[in-house]
């Protein structure tokens, strides 16, 4: 957090910037918490007073939301790549059946079925 300043005009301006940043973050949390970003956390941090522990707790909670959003995005990214791989398996099976139908035996079909069923 920035150093505390004793200039009343600067403190008032910082307070207004903090209030605006808080209102923005609160709106995002109400509408869609996934839209809260590290830039929002930075904006809160840059305008908070060092000695303001209540604001520090709010900033920590907002940072936690951002961290969870990033974790969730990583998990969703992994799930998307799994579905792409599953799609590829099905496409490969179809190509094998179309190209060499006599070579596709029950073992290949059972293996493909178990892969598709597990996903």
C-alpha cells in the first residue's frame, strides 16, 4: 500500500479514488465475479491507506477471488483440451472405419467406447 500522506487534499483525492475503485469492484462482484482482475486489486491497493486494516482485508478478499478465477480458468482450459482430444479420438475412429473397415475389430471399438464413456 502507498505511504500515508498528510496533505489533506491528496488524502481526500485518494479516498475518492479508493471509493470509486471499491464501487467498481463491488459492481463486478454483484454482476459477474469472474470479471474481477488483478488490475482491480492494484487499483484498490494503490489508493488504500497503510493503516486501514479493514480496507486491507477487503483487498485480500478481492485478491482471493481473482486467484480462484485464475484457477477456475486453468481447470476449464484443461477440460476444453480433454474434449478436443476426445473429439480427435472419435474422428480417428471414423477415419479408420471409412478407410479400412475390415481392420476395425471389436477390440478397437471396445477401447474407443471405454475412452468415450470415461469422459
